[in-house]
């Protein structure tokens, strides 16, 4: 795919979730579909007619088993943030319909013990998880998402 072809594609509407604990550390999950280490925060598509905040609660529960009754809403990003997929990934991701994602980010604080986290609750997105500092998650994220993670961390003051 050429850069010109990619530029004509839309962004996929998505939410990202920054789940923090009482110590201010950030939930990071090891993607289940990757053989090499690929850590990220929970994220997923916004369904048609769904509000981004509702999508954030839904994605958090689907991917971690953490329900809205286990968290407090801390903040939402002021606007949509965008990232582009690498050109060689676009044709194989989301059937080549999107150039990347536009994401609304939400921060929740976990108000329950860690044992409410259940990676097998519904969608098995992650095979392992840990609490990381903001710097650790920036070092662990795939390079094409690093700028958006840095923007979220700056905006949320993490």
C-alpha cells in the first residue's frame, strides 16, 4: 500500500482505557495474539450508536473482567487522538478498511482488589498483565502507538 492510498482511508473509531491502581500504576496487558512481547492498555472499537464512555466501560469489562462497579471515572481525553498503522499492516488489519484508529481515551481507577481482573472473562485479548509506570508502558508499547500513548500520558498527567 502506498502512502497516498493509505491517506484516502478513514480512521476506525476506538476507545482506549487507562486503568490505574491506587499507586498510580497503569494496567498493561500482554497481547494474546502475539508471539513476541506486545504490551498495551485495553482498547477496542466503538459500536455504531455507542457513546465512547460506554464503549470504554464495555471494552474494559470484555478484556479484563473489571466491571464499571469496580472503577471510578477519573477523566476523558479532550478530543480524539489518531494513529496510523504501518503501511504493510493496513491490508491485513480490519480487512484493509482503515488507515489506523482515532481514539477517545478514558482513565479509570480500580477501586477493587487486583483479583477482580480476569483475562478470560470474555474476549481473550491478553495472556498476562502487570502494573507499569507510565515510562515502562511507553518503553513496552509497539513503536507506531508510542506517540499516542505519550500524548495520553501527558494529557492525563501520569
